[in-house]
C-alpha cells in the first residue's frame, strides 16, 4: 500500500486515522484525484460502519450516477470501506441536486480533503 503505516500499541487504530491513511494513499496512487469527501453517518462510531469516501477524479468515466464499491477490512485498513468515484461534472450535479447520493450519504456533513499541493524546487539562476 503506502510507506505510511499506523503505529499502535496493540489496540485497533481509530476509524479517523485509518480513513486518513486510506485517503492519503488514494491521492498518492490516483494522479487525477482532485478531492475526496469522507461521508460521516449518524452511526459512524459503530465498528461495522464502513469508512465512506466520495472521490472526485478527472480520470474516471461519467455514468450520471453515484455507484459504490464495498471493500472488506484488510491489512492497515482495519475497517470496511465503501468508495464512489465520480467526475468533476458529476460532483457539480450532486451540488445542484440533479444527481442523487447513495441512501444515507450526505455531502453537507462530509469532511473535505483536497489534493495536497506539491512544492516544486526552485531553479537556481
């Protein structure tokens, strides 16, 4: 996965720390990923509630809807996850209400993550 791992003292890491690891990894491996929204549900504190990510990528294809993929916990990702990848145009459709989110997903309460800016080295003159 990534060179990052979660250091724990034998206890299961928090869902927040695992979600951030997953988000960081998705930005690393997907160059077209522009932003990620972590959907927070009212039952987020339950152990079996998956980490839910809505990912906006310019490198995916447009479907006109939000489809999710579900993944079991594995390795450093110790919680199940559900991921939806949409185009920037589909994101605008969500914002304007012309595209519906999956049941129970609410972007208005989501945590937003923008692609980290890469600092470029300055050339010497």
